[in-house]
């Protein structure tokens, strides 16, 4: 649902469901400590946002945060299929490690359409959907 209702509609500039997410540049996201990206209100532990992808940004499995604050590390990814069984997207699961390489309680899912979507529809701007989580564990 997040891919079809939010990410695909965002990419095609279609009306979005009532609940809209903030936007963040990919370079800013991966150069900032996660707690700097969110407002803590009402005990929230999960935040959603659109990530504006930057083609010049490195797509490595480890993304170092500026000023040696830590790094995001890709732990695993999974394919997302539509109702017909076709692969339409990937869910990249990241964990944030402190500057001492200690695993933290920050995690993020980055939902991203397959690159073919952008080529097939001749789309210039690439977006992903980020789900930042604090204090939750992956299974």
C-alpha cells in the first residue's frame, strides 16, 4: 500500500492520500544523525518521509554520516510484488551505527521502485519512501 498509494502517486504527481509526508534530500538524510531529522512529539517512534534521490549520491551499502557521527548500514533488502506477483519495488533495511560502530536503536526502511520504472516512463526525478524507526527491532 505504501508503494502503490504513496510512492507511485508521488512520482507521477497524482493526488496523494490525506496523510502526506515531508520531503528530504538524500544527501541531507544520509549526512545527518537520525535524531536531527525528526521532531519528538506524543511519544512517536516512527516517521515517514519522501526521499528525493540524488543520482550523484553514492549508493553504497554503508553510508557514512558527516562529522564522523556514525553510519547507516544496509542489513538486508526484500522484493515487493504487486497483486499480480510482479516485482515492483525493493525495501532496503538500514541500521544506524554510532561512530564506534555500535549498533543503535535507529532503523530505516527505504522503499524504492525498480530502476526500470523510471526508464519505462521516462521520469527524471527519482523518489523513495523512508520509514525511520526508533527503538523498534527488526524480526
